[in-house]
């Protein structure tokens, strides 16, 4: 009976704590993209951790798994503005901190390699704004290396309160026995400031688009569940002020302002397809605003943003982001580890 009472009491306590939090929970996978230029030093709150999430304007981040409060809160680390973070107060940093830094450094270096390869293919000249992004990436890479070196050096120092030199002996008469366990000190969350928040409509998989506007930073989401945006297709997001029509042969995709839709050309794999985008002019009629020729690949999907031209009218500008299907590793042939497969019979 006392055990049952304790069990019921603990259940009521847990229920009371959940009711007090009152914050909805979510379980999602997402990738993110900056709509206007690269955003470095960005992260998101995951419990007591700040997960790094440097945003590019040309490719999505690696997929993130998040299970926590809804909305998701994006932040900017104040120690990521090109300067290394201050040395942590504890001498032995948590391994998770070093792991987070190494993962962020890998993302930065991978993006640097992509931009450098693109510049080489263009004869030494990268895309517009690439030089600025490369400079920011190099500064961030240097800051990460410096912080990781500081953490590695700090991990070799003695713990606070244990300043006795190696080999020192206890005072005569000291009681033998194991030293009392030292309480683990959790590293403080890195200093940061809020950037934006986004409430997911439910569990699932999403693509997040981060916009920087005069009124602040906003986040929009595209449903990325299985089949919603398949490889081999194109998804168009109409950011013009009026309706548009995307035409590829007999296929037509009509989009109102701020609407989005998916279309797959009739061309076969590794074939070219001709398309047109028609926008409404001042006379109320649809006019050709953009002509495009795409190389169809079944393992590539492209997200296109339809933007108005600077001079107005019915012209349309395109901003495209391609994504190639990740190649799954080939399983090893059957047999024991290190054993060569048997030669076929002749």
C-alpha cells in the first residue's frame, strides 16, 4: 500500500509539472536555407544546447532532428561574429561542446570547398556575392579552430581545487580511502540573442526558408514529406505580386501570389525540357515573363523562387536551389570481414 501511494503521488507530480510547462512539443526533421545571403553563427535551441546551423543561400543544411518545444527558436551566437569564443570557465569541457564545434567546422569547410570548386569551373570567378561569403566562412573557420585549440589545451589542465603537483603526498595522519567525487560542472550555454521563431504545423519533415526583412527575420516552411517534393521534379514558389502560369509542353501549373506547386517536365532523364513562365501584365492578360531550358535529371530536384523584376511589368526573375539525391553506400559482398568474394566458376 505505501508503494502504491508513492507511485500515485509521483504520477500527480509529473502531471502537475507538464501542466505548468504548458508548452506544446514537436518531433520533426528539417533542413534550412537563407533566402538573402549566407547567415553564419546561427543556431537553434535544443534543450540546454545551442545547435550550430550556418545557413547558405545556395544549398540546404544537413538534416536536423529536433524533438522539443514548439515553436523552434533560432538564435545568433554572439561569440560567432568572427572572434573566437572566450575560454570556458571549466577546465574540462563537455565532449558535446567539442563535437558541436567539429560538426560546425565540417559544414563550413564543405561549403568553402563547394564555392572554391564553383569558382574554378567559372575560370576563377565565382557567383555574385561568393567572395563575401568565402571571407565570412574563412573567418568562421579560423574562429572555430582557435576555440577548439583552446578547449583541447584546457582539457589538459588540472581540475579546479586540485592544485597539488603530480606526485605530491598527503599529509601524515590523513585518513586513507578514495577521494570524494568532484561534482561535474556543466558548461554554460554560449551567449546568444534571438533571431526568429517558427511554430511547426505538426510532426514531419520540412524545408525552412529564412527571410531577412525590414520588420525582422521570418521563417516559412515547405512540406518535405515523402512524395510531396520528389526528386526529378521542380517546385515553384510565387513571390511576385500576381498570378503566374508555369508551362512545360502540355503541363501547366497555375499559381496565385504566395502560392507554391510542383511540376515534373515530360522530358526523359538526361534530356532537355523547354518551359515558359507567364505573368499578368497591366492589361490584365498573361504575358511571357521568362523562358527557361532545364536539363532533366531524375536524381535532382530544384526549388525555384519566382521574383518580380526591378523595373516592374510582367517580367519574372528566378532564384533556383538544386538538391541531388544522396548516394547510399553500397553494402559489402557477403562473407566474413576482410574475406574476398569467391571467384565465379568457369
